[in-house]
C-alpha cells in the first residue's frame, strides 16, 4: 500500500484557477482531471473529468455538496445528475458506476495531484 509520501506530486494549477465551491479541468498526462475547491469544507478534491454514465467530459462543471449523515462530499454530473463520492469515487445514485479519485495537496498557492 502506497502512502502520500510515496506519490509523485505534479503541480497542475494555481489555487486562483479554481473557483470557490466549484471545479476546473486540468490535463494530467493524457487524462482530463477535475479539481474541486470545496471552500465550505476547507478541502480540495480531484477526480477523473469523464462522467461514466454518458461518457461526457463534464464532472469539473458539476455541482459539489454533501450527502448523508456523515456529510460525505459529492459531485453531481451537470447533465444527468448522477452523483459520485469525492472520497471513494463510488456512484451515490444507486448505479453501478465508479470514477477515479486522486489525492490532492495545496501549498504556496499551487495545487498538486499525487500519482503512483
């Protein structure tokens, strides 16, 4: 099992590039990655940008919020409202979909995504 220190951290954007309580899309290698600045929670998240439901590059434009008793952070696809956990990538809409999530760290106004 890798730890956060075992990851290769790539700077992908500046904090000012991502709107408060919203998302932005960045390119990481050949992948589009959605970065979320969840200001209300004081947390940052990253997932694949591709919504697996209709294969649209749209998750960075989705609405973020929380769900359930544990207040799990989630993103909703802006087109068909499928919701995904920002922690695990699990589909919270009861469908058999999953999205990839990435560790994020922020330092000195820069946003980094960790990769193995």
